[in-house]
């Protein structure tokens, strides 16, 4: 059940990011609340803290990227939610595929819009969704 909610969250965020270049806080908050309730029902007290620690580690690592304008606030929050669901080790694998899909998306958008690569905005949530697909399909 947890996996389905994670991929549904990524899908909804990807679609809203494509349309408006925004990731809705309500979607992320609802997903985080679901996960924390799910972990609470699992019973293990240690398991309840693990998603929050993962989110905190990702926040600490990514806050400089937000401050220099490399990532948006929604992107940081979405990566924090992803870390909560997958853990830090699996998130690294997902990000490897995400970087490749980001490069492809930015290249295509840059060519279509005839803008320099450095000025090209793209929906990071969609790239993250593509990065998580191998995990969903069992290929990763």
C-alpha cells in the first residue's frame, strides 16, 4: 500500500509540475501524514523515526542548492518525501536515474524552445517520477 501511495504522490506532483511548475504543499503534506500514520500502525517505534531522520538528512544536504537557486522549494520538499518513503540508500539509486532523465528533458526542452541550457526551466518532479519508474516496475 505504501508503494502505491508513493508513486501516486510522484505522479500527481509530476503532472502539476508539468502544468504549472509548482508542486502543491497539500499533496506533499497528505502523503507525509499517510506515511507517518502507516509507520505508526506498523508498531515499531524505531521505524517511526526513520522516515523523519531521512527527510532531515535530505533537507540538510539540499538546503544549499535551494539557497543558490539550483532547486525550488517544492523540489526539496518532494525529495524529502521521497527519502521518507524509500530511505536514503534507495533514494541515491533513484536520483541516479533522475539525473539522466533530467539531462534528456532539459536537452529536449532547450532544443524545442531554442533557449540556452542554463536558462531552461523543466519539471523536476517529472524527472523524479521517471527516475522512480525502474523501482516501480521492478527493474531497479
